[in-house]
């Protein structure tokens, strides 16, 4: 299965509670932190929820 690398590029300060919780569930706690996940539909949906706060790329 493909993997996805997610990096937080914008702050969560002043964001909606569900967006803050989504970042935390992805494992992102601070700016410029990067995590890797399997590219499952659940993870893709979480990234789409906070796509304005993160950058992402697929790892092959």
C-alpha cells in the first residue's frame, strides 16, 4: 500500500476544534513536524479536512 508524508505548514491557533483534533489524530503537534501514514481512505479524509494547514506528498 502507498504511504503519504504529511507536514504541518500553518498554525492551529484560532482554528475550529475539529481541525485541531484532526491534526492531533494525525500526530502533528507543532509547525513543520512531519509524519508518515499509510494512504488509507481514513487518513486521506483526515488530510482533506485540514488541507489548508498541511502539505502532503505520496511516497512510493
